[in-house]
C-alpha cells in the first residue's frame, strides 16, 4: 500500500479531549475518529488492526469447534422479559421503539437470543455439547463513556455461548475456551494473565477474567511465581499471626491536626501496621457499621459486600453521620464504645497494644487491646492482599500488577436455560434443561489495551500480529532522485511479492515528518532508502522498539525483513 | 466439517409464514432463524453463505483501490439535521434516545457520517479521489417487513462513498464501481443485468441498478441483444406510428356488464390495440386528470409522475370521485367531454377510429377520433415498453425480464458535501466543494436473490461460489459398515487435504433423509459411499443441478471433484 492511496490522517497535536494513552495515540495516529460520546469510526488504518485481532480470535474459536453465527443487533423486549432482565438491566440497556411502538433494545449481549435459537433448533442430547459464537457490534449506554475504546458505548465483541447436558461437559468446554483465550492473547503478542474472578451479579459457578497487563489498567491482579492468579477483588488474604498478649495500658494521646494513618504514624512514631484504621459504612439495617483494618492495609469492597451486615452497594458514612453518632471527625473515629457492629479484618484483629481513633477530635488512643478495652470483634477477610504476601495456594509470594480486562469466561449454569425453558430430550426421552457457559472478548478493547501496553514517547509500538502494516518503507527525496525512486519501487515489489505487508510512504514530505508518522502509527519494521546509502548499496533498517538504526545491503533487504518477521 | 459437530437445523415442513421462495427455503434449510418481524439470525450454515458473498464483495472493492473502514451503527441526530434528512427521512429511520435523552438513529445509510469524516480528515485536493467502503449491519424500519431477507429491517450492506474534485474524476470511479459490481455478480455465479435507473428522490446525475434475474423479482427490466438495459420504469417507449385519417363515424354502443379492456375487446370484437384505456388520477391542483393508454399498454407510474399536472405520489381516483365527476363507473370512463386535463400516451394519441368508454354505465363509444370528437390531447411517454419493441438506442428488439435489485451505483454530486461543507483546498489554495458518488450492495439480499434465481422442487441450488460447502459426502450405514466407515474417513481426509470444503453427513439417519437434507441446503456436488459400490471400488457422484447420478472409481474421486470444482 502507498500512503498516496491510503488515508493517513495523523495529527500533529494531541487531541484535547483524550483521557487515556490508547485514546490519545489512536486518535493522533488517525486510526479512529470520534462520532459522538463513546462512539467511534474505525478509519482504514485502525480497521486493519481490528481485523487482525478479529482474525486471530476467529481462528482460535474455530479451532475449538465453536460454530460462528450472526445474531441481530436489535432484539425484541419480549425475550428480555422472559429472562427477567428487561427491568433488571438498568439504563445501560439502550431501549428503543419501532414505528409500531413495539419495544426493542440494541443488544449489549446475546444470552437471550442464543438461548431462544438453541431451544428451537437443538432438540436431542446427541446434538450436545454445542458452542456458538459471533463477532458483532454491541451497544452499552455507559453513563459517562470515557477513555476512548476502553469504555466505548458501541464496541466490537466476540461472544460465545455453550450448551451442555451436564456440568462435566461444561467443564470441558470451559477449559477449551480458557485454552483458546490464552492462545489468542499469546498470538496477539500481549502480556496477559488469566485470573480467577468474582462471579458478580450474573451468578453462576465459576469465572475467569483475562487481563492485558498495563500500568494504566483499572484492575489489580495478584499472581505468584507458582501460577496463582486472581483479581485482587477476589484473592484471599493469608491467615493472620496469633495475637500477642497485651503489654501496654490504654492511654488517650493528643494528636492535634493528625488525621490520616500516615500523619498519626509520624506524629506518634508508631508504624502503620500497629495502628487500626476505622471505616464507617452504612449497615443493612440502616445503622452504622465499623470496619477495622490494619493501618497499612486497604479495604476490599467486594469482600466487604459479602458481609450480611453491610448495605448494598457499599456506602461510606457522611461526616454528618459520623459527628452525630460519634461526636468527632473522620480522622479521630475508633472502635472503642462504637455504637454498632464492629467487624475487624483478620490482620487488624491480630493486633495487640494498638493505636486507634478516640472518637474525640484531636485525640487517639494507644495501647488498646481487644477483649480488654473493647469486645472481641467479629472477624472477616475484608482487605486487599499485598505484594510479597504468600499466595493462598502456597505457590509463592504474590506480586501485584495492573490489568485491563479484555476477556471473560463464565459458567452460567442454568440461569437462562431454565427461564427460557431451553431443554433437550435426554436418553430416556425426558426434557432436560441445558447447562450453559458464556465467553466474551472485547475485540475493540483488545486493540486499545495493546496500545496501553505497547507505546513510547513517539507513539504506538504494535506487536507484530496486530500491526496495520509489517514494514514502513520510507524513501528520501523519492520525487527528486531517480536512483531512490528506482530502488524504492524494486524493493517495494520484492517485499510485496514475498508476502510482506508494506506501507510505502510516497508522500512528498520531509524525512522527519515521515519518520514521525511511521513511529506514531507503530509499524514494527522500517526501511529507509536514501541516495547516500544507495551509493554503497545500503539501506537503513530500524525496528520500532529499537533506538539505533543499522545499515544493511539493499540486495539482502527482503531476506532480512523476512527473517525479522519470522522472529529469527 | 461433520454434521455431528455442525448445527444442521433443517425443517421437514415449510414454515407457515414464508411468503417468498428464498425465505421459505432458507428457513427450511436452517440457514436463518426469525427473531422478530424483519429481523433474522444467520445460523452457522447460512453465515457461511453470507461470508462467501462478503468476501467476493470485499476483494473486488479492494481491487478498485477503495479503502475499507467501519462506521458506527448509532449516529447522532445532529449530523442528520445538518443534511436536512432528520425530518425528511420519515418513519423508516429508526430513531432512538440515549440515557441522557440525546437523539440518535440506527443508521440506514452513512452519507452523513462519511462526509463528516472526510471533511475532517481530507484537506487537500492531492488526497483525491478517495473512495471508502464498509460492510456493515443497517436498519430500515419497513412498515411491513416481508419476504424474509428480501425486505428485512436489519440487513447487511456494503456501502461505498467516493469523493472527487470534479465530475471527470467521479466518472472514472463510477465506471470502476460499475466494473467491480459486474465482477462481483459474475464471480458469485449469478445471472444479472446492470440497468439505467431512475435517480428518484435522492437527486443526482446518473444511476445504475444491478438486478439479479429471477421470475419472482419485483422489478421489470427491458434489455436488448445489442446491450441496452434499463429498469422498465425508465425505458423510453419507441415513437408511435403516424395517426391514420378518420374513416369511421362516432357511435354509442351498448356494452352491458363489460368493464375491462379484455371484456370490451371480446364483446365488440375489436383488438385491444384499437381501444383507448382511460385512467383517472388526482391532479396537482386537486382536480382529476385523465391518462389515456392503448388498451394493450400499461401505465408507467414513474414516467407519469414527471408530468407537472399530476399529484405526487400517484393517487387513483375513487369510484365516488368518478361517479361525481362523470356519472358512471370505472368500466365506462372515457376522454370525450372529460372535465379536466387529458394526457395521452403517444401510442394512444396515434389511434384513429378507436373505442373508449362513453362516461355512461353500460355504454362505450366506437369510431372516436382526436381533433374531431374531442380536442387533440397533450401527449407524453407514460407507458411501459413491451417485449419485442425496439430498444431506444437501436440495439435491437427488447426483451423483458424480472429482476431483484441487489446493487445501486449513484452519482451524488454535491448534495451532501455542500450541506456539510465538505471541502478541500484546491491548487490555488481555495476551498472547493467535493463531488461525491455512492455505491451500495445489499449483501444479505444478494444471498436471498441467489436462492430466488437458483432453486428447484428439492431445495436450494447454490452457485458454487456461494455454496456453504462444496461437496456433500454421504455414507450409507456409516455406523454399521466398517468398510464404509474406512472409505469415508479416507476420502474425507483426502478431499480436505486437497482444500475442498466438505460436509460429511455422519448422522445415523436413513439415506433418504440425508439426501433430502443435502439437496435442500443446496450443496453443488454430492458423493455417496455405500457397501455395494465399494465392492467394485466405486462411489456415486451427482451434481446438485443434475437428475442422474454416475458411478466413479473411489480412487479417482478427489481428482474428479477437483475437476468438477474447477469447472473442467
């Protein structure tokens, strides 16, 4: 392809409204174009990347024996009423009415439609297991669509659904999908982890998320050298050490103006892991609940929400609530004489002689002990694990990484098949409700996550499998030097004949502009042809990830590139 | 692929609600499944066909240098207000509101979005011409979605848009698209014609439709051996012969109970081409207008609507209107003493001594002559051409065929680029409005049209390029005969290794059921393996289009199939 015949719509300046790296770089590189909030067009350059991701996803899904189909974007309300999600789904479901005032939605997911198809078309247990997938445009009406493709409203998704006569069969397909997802992200050249995940509000038995690792990721992942990996939301904290016997006496200490754990720690010269942090949240009965954490630990909201005493969703008490109940500000709250349930994280409950707020502005208590100065608290695991702590399965110390969720595999069980009466005749001629799994990949999100993981100050650094072109061919003075023109055309023809996907930059631009554009759009390999090098039969090669260029013989350039592409 | 691992959802009975052949056969063959009125899922078998059509479309579009992109399905109302189509488009535009009550539509077409992209991303005349296309799901909220995929509400379309600095450049791309469309439908193995078409309400300079020929087509196409082809809506009628001098005297004749041209012709023993048919329509001023046609001719509404005297859209007078104005029923209306404008088709105006209604129930007039018994009428071409009449360009006698419109190429001119201020800087640094073309193919409609054109009593007869599989391999007693099982697996492996797309029917079904299913889904080539033939080293081959099967040596089967696929 030649840039003269291809829409290269790079921008000199960063777009003003971009909030994350992938959005900024993909807009600047002219890969996408914003049509409305959370709604993007894929320009030719970006579409090439999206299609590469799509192809790998399709090949690996096909390899599992999953069958591709294509369901409609527009779905009738009746089906969603059958599954009871029409009311439940909330405003993220884009509801619409046709000209006859019949209700539909723009599908954000297709459990209902596939279950409707399967209940009509699959009748015998002999047809099971069966797994169907599609790669299709979805819409979720996010309240604040942000971060470009990372949280777009209209997006491309691969969604698969499997149907089984029993759990054992579901297990098999679940494992096959887990394997396919690992193959997909490996082939795409992404650093990723599959992690055990919360099954959340969908219910179901088991679930894994696939995260592309990137510092900008919204999720935290805990993993061990021995293979443990879980979303931090889910990773259990290790058992706490036994609590020492009390050795200090309780005292009230003045801590004027000291509110945070760090401030109190410094002021009293007590390490944070000897301080108890008290968080006040709304209880399920409308009252207040105190959650105690060690000063160096953080609350894990997903774990806390498993406590029956806590209101859903998690609501922290307001300053006014706290003043009414305890007579002080947040910075001085503590568990002693707390007028409600007190629930301590195991690690906080293991402390003796600790410091905590005194429920009086400007005061803390020191030398506090459970069972002596306040009742023994109820205990639970309500904190995030920390790097260096042991993995729960004994597979070594945990590390924590940031991740972007790009895939999800899920054992649905019979949630949908029961509601929609999706049954087969079993060996005995009796109706048996099918067991289901579902498996999603945010294909457009994968592309954005790849940029979040692979970029530098000059722009995107595509993994080879996703790059819109494999090689950028940049001639210097193409339109003035016949020697350059001839060498360029010859090399372009050679590379193309060798099956290499080349972008020839034949614009009459300055070299600096061409180099900057090719770096920005992230083509993995670059060849520069100039008169000076040609005199010695040389062209310049540089990998996008490298800082240094090298000269190679023009005559060997095609072979060199083929080896580079093969990773030799 | 094996049927044991593939959703073969054929139906024994015709679906009760199918109105056209393609809908009936594709539902019965389990290629599509209805989700709601005009909204269909593509099941795995059907999707294979759709993807084949899509691939050919994509390859031929790429060959023209058109650049693929992907625009959103959901489009903001603001853009449609800029082009003034938000109000104009009517209820076929599926309008919707997001959670913030902002207005959007589910795109039925993308002129606005592509023009918005190009005005942002293309700034210099040096970047022109440029042509962009996408293959994407569209929605048109048809008032009565019928005929399955032929008039679905949600459908797959290839839409392309080209941008130019002048008409000459538009002409070049228009011709390139015309050529690409011809290549597409040829490669898909369809009998088709490109015809000059009405530019209709979109405006613009020039337009061609591509029709797949099928008896069930909604459109009529006139074409000549010398290459003339036009939608009958548009084909000009040949000049009428000179009118003979009057030779008969006007008489009133009793025609009790004779209303239609055929009845009057038989009753009076006068051929239809000597009778004038009078149609009464609403005039632009609210009054009535008489349109005169020769008895053997049909009104062409598209031509009639070009007359300024006629109300838009065409409205025929009611029986009450006619009785009030003329004092008689439809069957007796005539032009003599008609109280309003009388417009005669050229052929009607060329008649002398003709028969027409007498404006009195049960009476006609004979021996009527223009200029003597009634004023000379205004004349116009308002009829359909007939088979056998000369083509307007002198290229021989016309034939008439029925067609299904599957593609449309259109010179848009500056309709959208002016409204959306889509300009480039020209050589002199001045803003120049771009000239545009647009080019559509209904990809899902192509599949339905292929079925309308290619079927028989047993089911679909896919052209090879569209077939979901190339070969059906049908073993008899696969699960009982080790010899059959071994030969089947060997042949399946051979064919697959040779790159042949085989569907192996390994279900434990009776041969008749398997044969019927393979015929219904329309696989072009069938191989049957049975114990009896195997004893002589033979398998049975039958082409889907043939009635007779033939035995071929098992050892030569793969070579035989490869030759058959190559059309040797």
